[in-house]
C-alpha cells in the first residue's frame, strides 16, 4: 500500500526555517567605528558653527558671560562693514588673482617636471628627483628671507609677480604628478612617437588629458595654501591696494584697544566659503587623485 505525499503549497514556510531570509547584522567593530567618526565630526563642526553664529552677533553679545550659542538679535552689520568701508571686493580680487595664477602655474610647471622625471631618460635624472624629495623636508621659514631678498632685488615688492612667483611651483606638486604619470603605459607613448609625435605633443595631447584626478588634487592643495597664505603677503604687500584677504582680516579686525570679534568672525566666514565651495565641486576628483597617486 503506497502513500502519497501532498505537495507543499507555494509560500508555505518550512518548519526548519531554512527559507527565511536573515537580516544582516552590523558587527560591534563597525558600530564602534561609526560612533567614533560621528563624535569626531561633531567636534570638528563645533568651531565652524560657532564662527557662523558669531558672525551675526554684536560685540557685546559675543563677550557676554555665560556665552550663548544662538544670537538673540541677529545682525548683518559685520558683513555690511566688510562690503562697505573695508572694500572686501578689492581684497577678494587680490586673493583670487594670486591663488588662480599660482594654481595654473603649479599645474603647468609641476606637470612638465613630473613628466620629465617619469617618462624621459637623461643624465642626472635620479639626482634631480632626490633633490626634489630633499626640498620637501626643508621648512618654508628657512627660504623666507632669501626669497624676500631676491624679490626685493628684482623690484617686485608690492606687486602681483612678487606675490606669485615664489610659489609658482612646489616640490609636492612635482612628486604628485610624477607618481601618477608612472602609471601611464609606456606603450601608449611609444606608439605616439612611432606615429611621429614629438614630446610636447605627447605631453599636451596624451599625458595631460589622463591626469585629471592628480591635477584636481594639486589644484585644491595649491589653492588652499595660496588662499590662506598670510606671512608672505604681509611682508611682500606693503600697501592696502595689494592686501589679500588674510592680511586684511588680521589688520582691520584689530583696533587700537580691542579686537572686533564680530568683524573677525564675519571675515573668517568670507575667507573659508570659497574653499568649501571649491572642495564640494571637486571632491570626487580630489579623492580619486589621492587614491590613485602613490598606488601605481
């Protein structure tokens, strides 16, 4: 006598529970990592939030004890003073000219030197690269006085060339571009040479279009350094017409008796805003450049 087994109905759960889908569980290590990162982010944002909120406070409200986070009577007088009597547009234009020209110069000249060190053979190549690496360890304060003596001897003090030329190229930029260009296949360049392309054409038409990520990284780092540079413009710019934003921020927010903290915080917001916008628009290229440079 044979027995028949009834077929299981679709959707019927098996007693063993083997068909159930288990939800992925987050391990403790990942939870701890996210918690630490979240706490670090909050601590990192606190000074910026205080700066933005303080920029719309009055001097008395900033100095009151105990301090308060939210402004009781928000005011735009601090920003109005920067855009009015202090001529913010002039200082912003000076900083923008210096930063943009410095960035373009570093992109061009660092790429040229990096290409020569990565893809060309010539006597003294290793020695030149060793010199570049050694200059990375030289503090900027060591070369400050010789640079000023050279600029002064050339009659470039209180001029845009005097503010730009000492920083038109940097060892870190040469190293960054060389490391990336080492990953470009030599066969691609040899094929171009066989077709009759010269080195300048190979550099401009083949190599540079492939260097988007490191160029974006170099541009952001150079812009950040030039935009925030304070000591050199303070010495090389000797009249108000040539002041950059950091110099104007330090000189005009400090009076004879006390510092106008509201004016200082408002100026800090105006200085930081362009850098944040630049990073937001180029962060994908920046991360890609940092990730690929040095791995190849």
